[in-house]
C-alpha cells in the first residue's frame, strides 16, 4: 500500500512538531534552572543529540507503520462492506437469487464455451513443431473443389519433384479384420508410407514408431495402436506393446501406441500400419483416396512451399498428360486442416454466449440501479455523516464482489455441467471435443469474467452514488430521479444483443431448411447398407462375382425385403472412395474429361430409387462379362458431354477400377448428391457389376419394415453364409444422410436455445423497466384518467412510450446484425448474411414480443382507479 | 557513546518507556523527565533516542499516539500503551528481573 504525498508530508510535519515541542520544553526548563536563553537553547540541542538521524529514523518508522495501517484498514473495510452486503442480501433473497442466477448462467455458459474453444482451437497438438506440419491436397478449380484427396501416382511424382519439404508421407484409409475369437471385428486403419509419421511430427506414447525396414513388403507385419483403440479395446494395457494381434488372419506385432488426441488426418483410425506403394499405385493418377502430410524444410515458409508445389503441379501435368492433374496443389497448415472447419461455429458460439452474458449484466445493472434509487436516502445519510463518495462507491463495489464470488462459483459449477453436456451431445466427429475438460485456465477465465461482470454491473450504481447530492436527497418527500436515460440505454442494448442472436439463429434456421429441402436424387428411407471387402476370401473376379450374386439372392429371399442392389461407392457413405478416371468420347478430339466412376448392379438404381431418365438400366442377362461393354451416365455428365444430343448409343473410353475400355452408353440416370446435402452432383459414369471384378462392394437393401431391424438380420445372414467374412460398415442410409446434418443441427439447436434465453432476458429487462416507469407515473396517469382520458388511451400512451424506449434497441440490433452476420457466412447455406426476409420477420417478431412486455405494465396502469392513483405518494 | 552505562540503557530503554506509560498517557518530554527523576539521574541518554524508541514501538503496535494539549496548552503528541504493549511490559519486566536477580546473586560474596 503506497502512501500519498500528502500522507508523507503529514508524517514529517508531525515529527518536526514533536521535536520542536520537546526542544521548547527543554529550553524553558533550562532557563528555569538558570541558563541564559541563548545557552539554554544550545544545551537543549546538545542533549537532544543527532537530530537529523533521529528524525530520519522516526520518519521511516512512521511510514512503515502508516503503510501497514492503511492495509489493515482497507481489508477491514472490505470485510465489513462485504458483511454488510451479505446482510442486505439476506433481507432480499429473491433479488439476490435473480442476480446470482442471471450472472451465474452467463458466466457458466461463457466459461464452458471458452474452455471448449480454447482447447479445440488453441490447445497444443500432440506433435512436434506443429507450425511446420502441413497437409497437401489436390485441387480442381473446374469442379470448384478446393481440397481433393490425393492420387497415389501424383504423390509419387510430388515426392520426386518437390524441394520444400524435409519429410512427406501419404496415408491410405484401410480396414482390417481383427480376429480375437468369435466373429472378426472390423478395425479402421491408416496405411502410412515411410515419412508420414515423421512429417506429422508424431512421437509414441508407448513403444516406438515404425523402423525404416518395416515399410518393406517382406518385413514381418507390425502395427501402432491409436490411443483410443488401445484404451477401449485393450483396457490401456501397456504390456500389449511387443505382443501380436491377428489382423486379417496374420499375426501382427504391436510396436507402439500413439498419444491421446492424435487424430490427424481428421478421420480417427484404430490402428496405423506401414505400407509401401506398389508399382500400380505409383502410376495411378486417378483414384483419389489418400491424404498427404508434409513437414516444411528448415527456413521454408508455407507460402514458399505453396509456390514450389505450383511448379510441381505444372511438371506433373506436363509429364502425365493434361488430365491427370489439371488442377493445382494446395498446401494447408495442419491446424487449419483439422480445426478450420469448426472454427467459425465455435467462434460464433463464443460470441453468442458473450452476448448472453452482456444481456444478463445489463439486466442486473438495471436491477441494482433501481435498488440504488430505493437506497439513495440511506446513502445520502451515510454521506451526511461523513462517508466520502469514494467510500460509498467502495461499499457498492464490495457488494459487487460478493455477487462476483457467488455467481462465479455457480458459473464454474454450471460450466462443468455445460462442458459435460457439450461433450455428450456435441457432434461425434468434432475434433478434440471429447477431451475438453474444466482446467485451471477455465477457472481463471471464470474468475476474471465474474469480476469483470460484477464491476460492469456495479459501475453505474457506484458512479451514481458517489455523485449523490446530500441536501437534495434528505429533503423529505422529494422524489428521486430514477436516471431514466441510463436504464433505457441498458434495455436498448439488451434488445439489440438479443435481436442479433435471434437473427443469427434465424439465418441458421433458413440455411437448415434450404438444405433439408434439397433433392438427394435418391430415396434413403427404408434402405439398409452393408459394406464388405471380398478380396481375401474370393481371389478371382469370377469368384467375387459369384459371391456377390449369392449374397444378393440370399438377401432378396429374406422376409420384408423389397429389392437388393450392389454398388462400389454409395452416396453419403463415410468411407466412400473417390474413383475418378479419364473419359474420352470416341471420334472426338476433345481432351479427356475427369469423371467419377462407379460399379453398380441392376438392382442398385431400383433400390435407391435413382430414376432411369432415358434408355434402359443394366440387365444381368445382357450386360454380363461376355456381353458388349455398356455404361450408364448421369444427367450431369450427359448434358456436359453431349449438349443437345442424344447420348444413347454414344461410345466412350473409360477405365473403371480397371484398364480403359470402350463402352456404349445405354441409358441416362438421375443425378445424386454425393457426400452431403450441400454437395453438388458431379459427372458420373456407372458400369455393370458383371463387367467388373471389384471386391469392395456395398449392398443396399430396401425393406418394407424398419431398416434397423433388417440390419441385424442381414448381419446374421452374412455370418451364416460365410463365418469368416467381416462386415466393414453397416448402417441405415437415412441415418447416413442424417449424420451429415448433425453439426448443422447442433449449431442450430444451440443458436435457438441461446437466442431464446437472450430474448427472455431482454423481455424481463423491458418488463422491469416499464413496470418501474409506469409505477413512478401512477399519479400522473391517475390525473389524466380523472380529467377524462379513457383507459384505452392511457394504455396506448404507455405502450407508445414503451415502443419508443425499445425502438433504438431494435434499430441498433438490425444494424449490428447486418455487420456481424458476415462473420458466420461460412455457416450459412443459400441465404445471404443480410437476408431481408429473415431481418424483417425476426425484427418484427422481436418487436412484437418486446411490445407485449411493455404492454402488460401499461394495461395494469390503465386499470388503476383515478382516486386510488391520486392517493398514492 | 563509549560509556558502558549508556549501552545498557539503550537495551532497556523500551522497558523503561513501557513501565512509565503504564502509569498513563504521556508526551515525550514528560516521559523523559519522569525516567530521569525516578532513576535519580543514573540512567541517562540523548533525548533524540527516546523519540526513535517511541516511534519504533508504535510501529510494533506497543504504543499508540494521538495529538493533545500539554500542561502549557501547546500541541504535543501523547503516547499510550496498547494491549500489546501491556503484554510486552509484563514479559520484559519478568525477564529483566530474572536477569537482574541472576546477576546480583553472582555478585554476592560466596558463602564461606
């Protein structure tokens, strides 16, 4: 505690006076003993000794004492103020509860969202030098796709041509069957090339990473477990490292476990295994299903690497031909890749809960303000008996400190619960959400915002109180000024903030509706899907085709089954492989086109209700292995390849998971959305199952009953037919479609909840202010009624006054939303951030609700009998 | 300051002040007068030392001070014993008396 200059001067003056008094007394005494006045003065000084050093020592002592004294006074003052505040609150438990609850909810929500945001967006990744780790993608400007998975052949060339990266690796999504007794269990995997884990900067939590020789084909198979798989499947048993597990029937040694939270690339996998690209993969420039991670070399910036990869893209295009990599290469920071997609939603959420807290603060500030009005006589009395403005302000702040303490504790409790709810109900594929927890940073944050809010709500009443005019207040019967302008400003701000949130929720709602209204191109209701890989047990194309036919027949024979189809890439399937290939039209000089290729059985289109728009569908009796090569194209491809012509009978050359062949187009099918409701249909070509030897197939089964029920029976049927066959993925297609909406639905739900709470708080604020203002006008209204104003007129007057009060808030909210909504542009779909319709309806709706809140006090006021009103003080 | 008596006094100055203040509040000059009178002039020290001692004792919360008017009507700082100071006086008196008894026993002629 520092001393003021005034206090320091006081100390010195006091000591000088004390010494002076002493010397005077001593001189007088000596004169009485017979000294001459001059000698007496000299003798007194002599007996005093070294006055300068005594003075210095005394000053130092007094300063230390005074500092300690001030500290003690301050603490005692605070404690007594806090006690006083607590006693006041005990007398008004309802107001106290409202204040604590309002602030506590705001603090809790803000803390929970801050914890999540902080952890998800800014928490450290479990990798070394994360700013040097980048994800590398292909891009295709023609199709408007800025991030495409990478073809293994292109990656091979990148590796050879690039000059920017210290390490570079590729990961292929894969599935194993884990054999642990009973039916084989599907295990998701990343097959990674040498360099991938180095590029990522991963270090093992247990054991080790792969040794260089383990990437060879002749090396004994090894595997690294993900942290989650190790914990869930092996009960976090550290002795698993060094032991073998059976994957696809092969004993595979576990060499290590990766650290928790290492979910990169974004898809979480159970195990990681080493791989080496074979010759076929090194030359495959069309199948895009791999992810590439690289580590920037020393001194290389991401921009420089990006420029270098542009050069590489041109070289690849020149070497392989115009079609292989017509697009470019994109170098993206790994953090951006993992968290970029969720950042806008999280930041918007953080903003929204911040708004909620501010609305709560305004309400509480208004409540306290109305309380200070009621207390002004008490405060004036204190001022009259000598309390300074600062002292009174300190007392009010002590009250706020009590609020901060209580609401902060409540906030932390609510935040702990809120985080649990976020983790439990948040989208499952949200990165790192599962590991969000209340940590000391969250406590610090909660404490800081609790204090900040308390100061915020306390500053207006305190300022007000410190300027209290004693005389004017002590005069009895004097009506106190209710500082209307400040209170109205608070309510306006509340209405504005709530309106911004409402408009945000409205825009998300409209986006969601627009998305739901999109035509899928197929009918997902009632369809179950089973994905299997048939290569291991069925080595030849003939064997695989026979096995597929066997399953189809078995499924079709089941009760309740309407139709069964087979396809290689099912729309909305999470492990869908983008198989693109070059297509040339026979007799055309146009450069090859890249199209998406799919193998399908005749029943596929019926089962999924994808319409045959022209020509015919596939027919097993004609379109078999020995029959003429045929294909179906979708509407998008037909229109772009043969604008204004009939595509039926045209011949195209294309390879579909096979060497290129010339095929005749026999029909046109409808477009389907490939991955999500907001993904646009792409040019697609389908070839018949019997003219392909693929073994990665998805069965689709349309049933009359509940497809979830059918799923169980289908699984049992597979087990009965071939006990060694694993089902890699099984789901109801409607659920797959639904899963793509989970994140948006979650966002919408949260936005709707927060904005409803915000509106509710704003309504309380408006209602409170209007009740207060109407009550303070009761006499005036009574007089008006007495001189002939009808109740209706009085109600209209009060209502008009209420609307004028909230109108600035509505206008401010509209303007604020018009600016702020651009920040959530990436969360919107087919609706502009400043959507006139949304702004109009939400604005009008909010105004109506707020007007109702203003009307209720007005109606009460109009019902007051004039005589009664006049009698009131 | 080479006189050994004075050094002894320095160590016990606090005790003398506490003892004197136990009789009632007093300003510095009256304390000084009372101490030299009761000690019959044996205990002597510079006047300034008294004030240094008083302010140090205030810092330790043994005494408190306030301004008042002396017998001649002049403004003077009056010191009074705090509760802490009274406790201190008991402790110091006790330990001084034990010390003094021990020393005087040492100085008695040994019994034959």
